[in-house]
C-alpha cells in the first residue's frame, strides 16, 4: 500500500525550461543550445546542485571561462530564477494527496540560493513532511546516498513510496531500492499514473 509520495521539483512542481526562457533574450536557437551546453551541462552547474560552490562564485567562473558570452552570462544569472514558476496542475495534485492522507516529500537536486527564495515564495512548500535537497546534503541524484538519506531520515518503507521525476535515470535508482516510480513528462497524466499505482486521488 502506498503511503508516501515523493516529488522532484524541477519540471515536476516547478518549471525549469532554459531553452524557452532564453528565447526572451535572443532568437538565435543555436546560440541558446550552445549556451545551455556550456553552462547548465557544465560541472560547475552540477557543483551548484551539490552545494560546493556559491551562485556568485559560479558566475565568476563562467565569466572567466567564456568571456565572449559575458553579457549573456550576466543576464542569465540575474534572471534565471524567473523560470521557476509552479506547475499548477501538479501543485493541485499535491494538495489533493495531502487531503487524502498521504505523506509527501521532496527529493530534488537544487541550488541553495534558489531554494531559499522559492520555498518562501510558494505556500505549497509547507505541505511536505520532509525534504532532501542536494545542496544541503552535498550529494546529487542519481547518487544512491541521496535516496538512502531520504529513506533513513524519515524512516520510509521503500515499497510504500512513489517517486515522481522527469529524468528517467533518477527513477531507475529509486526502483533499485524498491520504490514505485512515475516518469513525468509534459504529456503525462499524473493523476491517472498515480491511480494506476492504487493511489487514492
Ligand atoms: Mg527535475
């Protein structure tokens, strides 16, 4: 029987769509792809999630590394958190799950400075029984330790958990630990997927 629903944040409860966001600043899609590769797929960005570098220091490192992109880097760092708007349908599902008696948790890779801001900004953060945020734990998904930290900290029985994430490789780790999983994409009907796992929603 499922008792615990575990949510990822980026692209499950909060939008994180840099391709779309950066179109605000340039229409050059090749430049955008390249910029995303250089910045968001960079080890420095992963270290932000891991909590081993500050946002300000990361920006400085990118400026040093890619001086040709200086103004774009500055604009990006000034505005990227504006991307993090709630995915309202899933927030509604979170509310309904709470009303139906489920325990809810967050398991997310996230950047410290951004997490501090968004958790104050959105009421729904008060609905969770617990949270494991990568920057606070110094481990990131898909490293097995981060899943184990969640299980141990909140005494969860993996068989009673559903984990929802938009990245497939993050789900396979959870399945190895005997959790149920749902891959969330923009086409996913999350309510139906939860019902398929006998969740009352
Ligand atoms: Mg995500």
